[in-house]
């Protein structure tokens, strides 16, 4: 991702968090990065299509992105392109549902628990 590559060259060498925000019709991937020498934090937002959301992996830029990208995929249903490891964070999870999306049916009696 070009924006994050440039930010890392500017000194934002620490990835604090990757998360997402569900706006209903669209999603945003949110990257929180930190520049330790300037004591500055920056938030980079990437707008995604809610129907088929995807982002490229940033593990090549920030090695710490691994668990955060797994959470994006599992909890928000966002495809992270270029990831090699596909193992789920939660062992007893069907991997198909995205519980942090607004469309997730909590309390649906047809929801199948494993």
C-alpha cells in the first residue's frame, strides 16, 4: 500500500493497530501508525466496498500486521490479498461469518454455533 510505504519512510515505523469500521453501505480499513522520534500518531483510512471488501497485505511494510490482518479477515470479512497464512484466530469458528459487521445476525435462532 503506497500510503503506508511512504509513511514508513517518513519515520512512522510502528504499526499500532489495524481495524475496520462498518458504515453499512461501505467499510473502512483503519491503520494506526506511530512515529517514535516525533512522538506522532497518524490514522490512515482506506474505503472499501461492503459487498466484496479487500485490502492488500501490509506485512511487507509492517511485520506486526499479521494478527491484525487475521482479525480483519475473520471478524469483518475483509479479504487480505497476498496473505500466505490462512489459519483462523479462533479455533472453533466457521470462518464464514463476520461478527463485527452490522449485518451479522446476533441472536438469530438459525445461527449455527460450532
